[in-house]
């Protein structure tokens, strides 16, 4: 598990510019986790799991789901007190999990799964514990006992929908806020 914010080639780290390979850039981005000191974190060494994440990102063809994943990953990286963990299960899913250092009983507040049943058509499932978020528009799928044995909600993003993506980001903010108070 990597503690604090993981440094990455990102728009925030590049003074607001999009990284190569993003919209408007013909060359493919190569994401690396540098070892220099990051702002607002204890350390920024990625370790084997983050190297594995790096390799996964570089092997994934550019497209809207990759861009959405990278935006959510960057959102988590910028959060104070967030620890990231990456679990790869090729052919099933690639899972980026965010945990707040204040959480005592749970090992995540958000799980961003890249569903890999068809590597040419990956999609995202963003999941939360049921008591850490609200779903006022009832856009999530209730998963009784399905998130590490507890009730949760998953929001499946299988095509680009700007409003739905914004709704998911609001849920991440809500879960982060609740996790920071545990």
C-alpha cells in the first residue's frame, strides 16, 4: 500500500497542462511514478504495486474509460491522508482502492474497478460502502454484502456520460469526507 499521494504525470503536476497522450496530444502518455518528494505527503515512492499500476495504464489503449480512470486516480492522489492500493486480476479486474489514514475498521472508502472481461472494451465500476454515501438520484446498484462482506453501492460507467461522471465524483467526495472522520 502506498501512503499519501502518489506522484504521477498529471495535469496538476504539469501546471494545468494535460499529460501527453490525453486529449489533443498525438503521442501516447507514459505514466511514471517519480521518487522525488511530493507536496503534502510522507513519501512518494511507488513500490511494486504502483509499478504494476503504471504498467497497466501504459498497456491500456487510450479512450474515454481510460481518461475517466486517470481523472479519478488523480482526484484521489490529490486528497490529503489518502493511501492507494492496486490489485490486478487480469481477465477479471484491475482495482484501485482509496483508504483514508483515519479509517480504523475498513481498508477502503472507494474502490475503482476496471472491469477486464473484454480488454478491448473495458469499463469502470466505482464502489462504496452503503453507509459512507448517499445516492439521492438512485443511480447506483445496491450490492447487499457484496463489498468485502458489507452492503455497498456500485456505479457502473460503461460509456462516457458527463453528468453521471460528475455524480460519481460527488460520491467520492462524500465517501472521502466520511472516511476522514472515522
